[in-house]
């Protein structure tokens, strides 16, 4: 038995544009917690913004409706080209 209303989770990247998120991927606020010395020590999970897709997340950093894309990227010289070479992702504390 299958549920045809279920949409598989998917994140697609629009060339020089936003992330297109569909399916069961909740969007939540998170805040950095700091020590008394001002060092980041952990994340605090915040409120639920969207229980699932579809939504479009800004990648250019210039949206007036963050975290969502408001199409500002079309009016600015945003180059969303990925610059990191493929390979294993670094984990915190592994250095450069
Ligand atoms: S990616 Fe569209 S406004 Fe930033």
C-alpha cells in the first residue's frame, strides 16, 4: 500500500538562484549558544518555520524575506557557482 500524497524529500539548486526544497524536510530556526568567553559551543533548536516543502531558500544572502528567496538574486550579480572541490566534508575540529 502506498500513499500517493507523500512527496520524497529533495533539495535542488537553481543555477545562480535558490535551493528548491520539496517533500518532508522541516525548516526550523537554530541559534548558536555562546560560552561566557564568547565562543560558540552548541546549537539551540528553535521554532518550526515550515513543516515540509515546497519552499525556496535564499542562497545569495540578499533576500528581504529570509530565509526564503524573494528573487532579489535576479537583480544582483549573484554567482552561485560552487567553489569547493569534491571530496569528503571536513568535520569540526579537523582543521583545513
Ligand atoms: S537566492 Fe533568491 S533572493 Fe537570494
